[in-house]
């Protein structure tokens, strides 16, 4: 019995060593999904070196759609591409790196010679929600010659919601001693953005726009809706007047805003 017990103990020890030896030899494999992501990013990085601008643009679109910081870091190279359409796509493809990196990288594009690039850069800055972009965007809103760029700047300022932009946005609707904005979409975007800022400082310009029967109905409706978002009681009188408008859509917008301002 004593010999048998010792044999069994030795057998168990040998078996344990064998099992441990096998386990120690098992190689460590990378997570399949992680490897796949890295391979995809690297493949798109290589495509960014293509002589074909369409291929570079497609690579940036794929990197941006991944919504991963490491993919957006690779997409940064597209901001300085020779082709305007590639730079424009790169503007949104880099957003996953976060506003601390993306805003400084995007701001130079607001001075790009191509208006499409400036427009897309403005929209991208709005998506960052960063107030660090407010000053540059207000400058674009006031000074750019292209309607599409100014409207993009107005939209972006609304997305950011910085009260520092109210004066510039209000100036689009009710300028003082300046050339009046003629583009309806820019004015609509400015009115909507004033509502998004929720600042009472924007109320006077919105009231003026709401009561200006020479303006398109779309602009006046945006002004009515913005006043409802801000919620300042001083707008009640103007909204009540607009609620009797022959334009049923404007009247309904005014009524909806009045419900937010009055019991």
C-alpha cells in the first residue's frame, strides 16, 4: 500500500507538470476584432497615398465612419491634401479625436481658398460643440462672401450655443448701420441659432424679424419658434400678433411658442 501510494503521488506530479507545460506553451493571440480594426485603418492609410483623389476621399470616408480616435488620427493627413474635395471630407473624418485636437486642426480651413472646404469645416466645427471655435465662426458669418459658407457658420454657432455669438447672429436679422443680409437661408439659420443659444439678448432681433412682413415666411416662422425656445415674456405681444397671420404655418408657430410663454 505504501509503495502504491507513492507511485500514485509521482504519477499525479508528472501529470500536473505535463499539463502546466502544455499550458505554458499555448501562444497568446490578439483579439480578432482588434486586429481587424487595425488592419482596416492601415489599409485606409495606404490608400491616402494614392494618386487618385477619389480613392483618397473614399479612404477618408471609411476612416470617419469608424468613429474611432485612432482612425481619425490617420485622417488628419487629409486636411492638407491638394484636392479640395479631399480636404472637405477630412474635416468631418477627424472628429473622433475630440475637440481639443480637432478644433485647432480645423480652424485653418476656415481660410481655405475653396468655399466648399470652408463650408464643411464650419459644419464640422459646429459638431465639436467647442466654444473655442466661436470667434472664428462669427468672423466667417460676418465676413465671408459666399452664402453657403455664411449659412454654415450660422448653423455651427447654433450647435455650439455660445452666447458670445448672439450679437453677430442678431446682426444678420436686424443689422444696425450695416448692409442687410439678403440670403434667406442665412437669415433662417441665424434665427434658429439664436433660439438654440437660449439667450434673451437675441429677443429684440427676433421680434423685429417676426414682425417684418417683407421677409419670407420661413424666416418669420424660424423667428417665432426661436422666441418660444428662449421663453422671454417680452416676446408675447409680437407672438400674439403673428398668431393672427394669414400664413397658417406662421400663425401655428406663433401659437406653439405662446403656449411655452403663457399659462
